[in-house]
C-alpha cells in the first residue's frame, strides 16, 4: 500500500473500509475472519476477549503481508490506541503531525511483525514502535521550544548578545548542521506560526516530505546544540530539570 497523508488523516482512517473483493480475499486467506463483516471485526476488536482480539488482529497483519492494501484497515482498527497515546505522550504536538508519525511507524511495525512469534497482545506489540517514535518527536519539539524560549529570555535580559531564534537557526546553517531550506521550514512553522502544510506549499514540498525533513533537521539541530561546547550556555534551572525528567 502506498503511504499517503490526506488532508485529514484521522478522518481518512475513520472512514477506511475494505472493498467486498478485498474482504472476501482476506477471508479465504485467513479463516478466522470467516463469518464476520468488517463492521463485526471492528466491534469485536473493541469488545471481545483478549484471545479473540489477538486472533483477529494477527489475521489482519498476515493479510497485510500478502496484500499491503490491508494496512489501512489495521491502522483504522488501532486508531483508538493511537489517539490515547497521542493524548498521553504528545499533547503539545500538532495532532495531524503526531498521527502521521505514528502511522508511518505503524507501517514498519506491521511489515516486520511475526505473528507466530508474537501471538499475544498484538495491538500493544504493534503500537510499541509508533509510541517510541511519537515520544522522540515530542522530546525533540520540547527541546526546540525550551531552547527558543531560553533564547528569548536571554535576549531580553542581555540584548548585546544578539540572541534570537533566527540567530540560533542561522548558526546551525553556518555550521552545516541544517540546510537553508530546512532552516526556513523550521522558522516558518516553529517561529512564524505557519502550519506545516502552508510552509510546505511555500517551499514547493509535499506535506509528508516537509514533515520528515523538519523532524530530521530538528533532530540534527538538537544533537548539535546540546553537544556543542561553544553553544550559548544554558543554566540548568530546576524547571529545566523537571522538563528533562518528564521527557
């Protein structure tokens, strides 16, 4: 299945359903699905016992290995779990960005999943990698926000230092850590307040491409900033320590 991000990924997943031809083919391949409609499947995955849930979700994973088009149904079935983890682990991330991070990682998790080796608690196993990716994205965003806020505070107290969020990104560009284009993407979305979709259009990028470029650029910037001995010194206040502990 080609991975795409719609204008509203969450709504797209809510509406995802297999065609009759697809469903019949999956039933022939996975007898445990026999006698169920897609609506029945969704209901049992919400209300059934753990063994039955594992059996059905495992069948969907195997169906996806044979027919990648089934991935959308797997993601739709796991949407309640995706939502809970976003609310718990990354409430400050843009919801569509957070969901895109998780669905992208879920695709990898499903593709690599061995139902013979992991036949119990299938949903939790599948959501492990997406949850780790989500937490990493949230941590990177927090790191960026903390440094940007610290920079603003320091600039107000000591204007002669000429510190600004723009200067921080510019220094990373000068050091070869991020490209001019990635820097513009970060500044547009994190500083200027534009949506990622709008910023992507301004730069002639697709939404998914822009999302991944920003994630990679911010990760490089965060590693460079925290490891650079010549970076602007950060006073480790109790507030900073608490934020790090939460992360």
